[in-house]
C-alpha cells in the first residue's frame, strides 16, 4: 500500500499557477498511490492567488478515476470551501469527519480546522487513515488540536455496541492500526512532536531512518523570503505498523506546491 500526503496550497505551484491537473499528474508520477491525502484544497475562493474559484474537490476527484473521494471542509463561507481531501482506490468501510478545537485567538490569525478519517481495507488488514492540517499561527491551537487527535484515537480503540442488522447503528470494525498524516505545522524538535510519541505513535521517518534528520517539506523553494526551510509534514503510525513500513521518501525537487509530497509504502 502506497500513501501520498501533500499540502497542495490550493493547487498553486511555485510558478504562481493554480493547476489541479498538475497536482494529480505529479501524485501519480511520484507514487501511483493507493491513498492520497491532500491538504489546502479550495472551492469558490477566487480571491486566493492564481485561483479562478474552481471547485478543486470535484476536479481532483474526477482526476483520480477509480478512487472514492472523501472531503472535509472546516471553512465554509457563503458557499466557498477550504479543507482536506482523502482519495482511496482501496475499499473504504467507514468515513468519519472531525472538527478540531478552535479556541479564541485575539492575537493571531486562525481558521477552523478539521480531520477526515477513513477505515480502509488495506492489503495488510483494516487500517484507519486520518489526514489533517493544524493551525499555523497559534501554538495554543496546535496544542489543543493534538490533544483532540489523541482523544479521537482513544475513542477509536474503545469498545462499542452496534447492531448486526444493516442500518446506521451497524458498527463496522474500527481497527486500532492507524496512520495519521498531514501538515502539522510544527518542526520535529517541537514538544508537540514528542507529544505524539507520548500518545503511542511512531514517526514513520524516524522508524525507517534512525538518526537521520527529517528532509525539509516546507519553504524548500522560497529563498527570496529569507525563511529557513523545515519539516512540518509527517506520517505518524501506531506501533504495530512499524514492521510493515517498507519505505518513506520526500520529493524535495517538486515545485507544484509550496510543500513537498510525502510518500510512505507499507507491506
């Protein structure tokens, strides 16, 4: 199973051009992924640089024939939407959408944040895949949002009573095995990265490449801003996934977004 996670900056490349087709083509060229997790997907926001207000959720869904598309948009303003999109060509048993905390923040710009989670029939068994995009400007928000992710994982691992009959009360299995990926907006040395490990998750890069620093995933091709590049796009996994990890790579040459694509392969 190959998973690609990518903050696509409303499909805007470093050349300033907004092109959902390029994003889809690059994703397929890089990984032929079974699961695609995209952050910063937009619809209706013509005011975003380079955008015509195109519905990128619909466009990207159409560009991945054979995949089911599962969006979440925490921002919805007068019909305009902004959020994340999970696409899977593997069978999806259940989809959950989660709002993340959005505390008061009078001193920092912010927006509502969310996560979309899918229970996927992967070759190695049922697997939960969750993708999200945490707050950029507020450490307080990120801390609260990481806490919510921990709660969501604990809830998924708890027992529930369902019905055997078909219907909304039926409870397909929620496996403990999980991958949490996306743009977490903190670097590897941040305390919140350590908090994820305290929750019982492993960092897939660190498991596969012990002692090797994370490759940069953000600001790699923006030297004119005089801002240092760093890694903020991660794939975290439950410990049982560790032996199934085969590879992880970051395409540091890609210029189709201001973030770099992250590709993980599992047995």
